[in-house]
């Protein structure tokens, strides 16, 4: 079975003072003198503390100013007007999808004099009716997370439940880490969430799970929104809005590794007389993050101009679980059924007394090897021999079943300050996940999932009252789940089972050993 969803959103433009990208914030306010009268024509400058990017505007006739489409981060604002002392506000924090208001009072004096005030925290959102909770970088990085999955922190927002058993068919049809995400916001179903990353669509429409899940070291912050959304949010009952981390004028590097090992675990319980060894378990999660300006010695200095962020995270899990099986004995595999009910030779079947069909048992209850069907002989490959002595025909094989999981993900982002009127940023993300669930010999299941995602955004100030934001995103997502031999070995052809099925008019089963699969492929632009 194959399903293919193609959604083309292509290019999104916003040309307004009140409609912004899903991750950008905005800052507005009013400039007044000490008497409370508004001040028109005052120059207002906003400087990004990390990158040095500057935006300028002037107050309107009513004394108001506005900075739409601001990258979240820390800013310094300076207000100047002839006849007044300059006023500076430092540590102005702009968060994801935040509309912040900051009013400024100017004092009469020389413009060369400056009054500096540290910005205070805003406890009440007054500029729009959006309901949401921002999870900042400090909590993302410093709070304990099992598996470094930032989505566990959505439960810090009010009216949110996380971690309950997943429902639906995502586990059997998609599998992998995405099928384990259960998030209910405002009492809605887990399938009613929408994910955005850097303002572009990050939702797989097959199961309404995410496409890309960045490492926590690559995330600046994210916001859980539960109602009254702005116009740019097009669907779903709740929004999980994530922003990746950008570079700055200072270099920062992070190396990390998280380790778990079976040496700290207890032994398995013995279900049989053959006590198995301790199940192996190894968990390694490691990677790096590097941010800073792009500098090429003697050729280019990107300070205050061009910045990068690069992150790579590996996940390797090796574990095994105890499997107990009931299998035929070696004698039975050779055709010897001594001690079992009589096995009759079908070639001796003939009508007997009273019309009852009768047959003669094989001598010594043993089937001659020349009577073995070739297909049956080949199928024995997938049924290993018992390994528990004296167990009879029940619980006669114990083995460790491997559960290897490999996940890799890479994110690189670039930010460019073209001028005080134009800024750019772009990102590329790639990820790959492979899981194998072993069962009896070559009878397990495997999951393959990979994606790549591209995005670029430009914010351009056309005039003091017009700002244009252009954003483009493209996501490609591939997922397949099926038997262990999928795409590597066609057992049905080897055993000539397909011809038999056609003759018997029997439909193939979803778990046939040919690699029958459920595959989804999604392209979002």
C-alpha cells in the first residue's frame, strides 16, 4: 500500500504592519514628553544585541512607532529627538510570536545626554489576544529530558497533557519516535496539533506529527499556542511554534554525550530453567553545536554581518529483550513424529467401510525425506531449532531479540544583515532514523524514516510604514515500515508462493516476507 501527499504552499508574502511570520515578534509603543504629550518625528533605533543588526524608524504624528517582523532575541532601543535627552532601553527581550509594547518618556535636555533604563518583564500581553506559553532556551537546555526531546516541555504550558499512550494507527503504520508523541492541548486529540519550524510548515499531513525535530542545542525557544491565532496560522486546533538558534558576534561551542548501560541494570527474571544472561542495553546520544560569525582570515570578516549555526546529533541504542518460543523438535524437522499422534500417508487414502475414507500411518510415524515438499524445506530456514534441553514442545527456545535504533540529525542555519533595511536567514535540516525489531530468524520488523527541509526568509523595510517579509520552505519526508527483509530479499519469489496465491485466489497478507510495506512520502513547499 502506498500513499502520497503533495502539498505546495510555495511562497508566502506578508505586506502589512499587523500580520507577521509565525516565529517573528514585533515591538511597538508611544513616545511622550514629561507632560504626557506625544512626540512626533523622534528617531527610534533598535539594535540586536547578538548580531548588531540595526532597524530605524521615526514616530508618527501621533507619537507611535512600530518594529514588525523582529527575530526573537535581546535588543537595545535608543530614542532621539532634538530638545530632549536621548533615552535608551536595554535588555528588551522579544519572544516567539510576541507583540510587545514599550512606551518611552523623553526628558527635556541636550540630545547628547542619555538616560538608560533596563527594560522590565512584561507580565500581561496587551497587544493581541493570542493565548500561548513560551518555553525559553534556558529551560530547554537545563531541564532534564529523557532522550533530549524538547516536546516533553509542552507540559509546562497550562491545559496541556503529554506522554499518555498513543492512539490510532501511527504506531503500526508509521512507527519510530514520531508515533510515540502524544500531546493534547486544550483537551483536543493528539492528531489536532500543528507544527511550524522557523515559520514554515513542519507537519506531516499523513499523521499530523512533526517532520523535523531539531536537537535541543539547536533551538532558541518555542511557543505552545492554544487559541485565537493570527491570520498566518491556517489550520489545526493548537500550534507548536519552534525557532532555531542563530549565530552572533561571539563564538560558542557545545560538545555533549549522554550514556546509559546495562552494567547498571538488574538481571532478567528466569521464565525457564535456562537462565538467560543480562539483556544488553547501550544508549549513546552525542553531538556538537557551533555558532558564531563567518570569518575567513585575510579575506572576509563577518562580524555584524554574516553568522552561522551548525548542529549534529547522533543517537545509538543497542538493546535486547528475552524471547520465549514453542518450536518443533529437531526430530520433527527431520520428519520423525514418534510419540505424537499418528501421521497418515495421504497417498494411501481410500474409501473404507460405510464410505469412510481411511489412510495408513507412515512406518514408525516418520515421514520419508523424499516426501518433503521443497517449499516446506525452505521454510525451515525461518524456524530455528530449540535450545532449552528437556523442555519438550513448550517454551523450548529462549533467545535475545535485538532492538537496534539509529538516529541522526543535522541542522545548519545562516543569518545575513544585508543592511539596516534588509535581513536574511536560511536553514537546512536533514534527519534519518532506522529501527529493527527482531523476532524469530529474519521474521522481525524494520522502520526507515528520513527527511530534509529547506527554508529562506527575507525581511525588507520599504518605508517607515511598510515592511515586507518573504519566506519559502520545502520539506521532503519519507517513511516506510514493514518486515525485516523488506527491499532486501523477495522470499515469496524464492518459495514460488506468488504463483500459488494466484491459483488459489488468496490475497497477500500485510506481513508477507517479500517486504510488503506501508510507505508515505510528503513534499511540502
